[in-house]
């Protein structure tokens, strides 16, 4: 059996088990229409990097000043690598330090209907939001830059609690957490491509 066929079967199985995650998405706030895949996007298309960050077996979640719980991550800066973006965003939003290489989970790949990119250095209209997982340590309060989310709480919680809290952000996030945990257990060598 070819590896391409195996990957197709794997993705089909995941689509059946994680229907909310793999459903077509419309993110009105970003003018973004996309869909999730476990295929790695081209690095130059990745505008945002988010991390299912673990302190041992607990997932790090952040709460903003609107009361929304989210996974740490955010927008890449000009010339910033995927790993550098993840490390910076973990520090800013969670006061966390990367303790392992990033393992990619998948990406929302799609197009924006906005007339211009969110920031001038970003690809447009096609782009991707990368979701990764990694081990981290919590070592300080979030730095919360003034132009980012204002974080009011950071917790490392059991997976079920993280999934419950993340429902305040989007209904497919609990499935993303489950998939991240599954990929961590099955394929620990998967890493984001910088090529």
C-alpha cells in the first residue's frame, strides 16, 4: 500500500471522527473561508501559528479580557520562522517557554475576501493558520503586548477541562485538542516544514 493512499485513508478516518474540525470554516472576523487538513502548508503561506501546549499532561489555555479561553498563538512577524513565532507567542500570551520541538497537527488553509492582507508582509488572499503541539514550561506572567490579546488568566488544565473552556472560542477546538493528543501519541516526529 502506498504512503499516499495510507495518508488519504488516515485523513478520511479523521474527517469522520472530527467532523466539526474538518467542516468548512467561515471566520467572519478575518474574512476567511477555509478548511482543515493534516497536510503541512507551505511555510510562506503560514500567517498564524497556534500551539496545543502541554505542561506534562496538562494543556495550557489563556483567557482574554472578553472572557474567551483560547490556545496560545498568533500572527507571524516579518521574516519570523514558524518556531520563533510559536516561542514568542507562548511567551507573550502564556508566560511559557518551549521545551520540545513543535509537532504539527494540521492547518486551516483558505482564502481571505478582504481587499488587503491583515499585515502588509502576509500572503494574500491565500493563507494558512498552523496548529502545532509542544511541551512547555510556565515561568512568568504573560507579557501581553498592547497590540495583542490582553490575557487575564493562564491555566494548565486536564484535557477535558481545556476542551470545555475552549468552547468559549469555537465549537471545533475540543476536537483539535483531541487530534493533537492523538498525533502526539502516534507520530512524535512530525514537525512543521520551514522549506
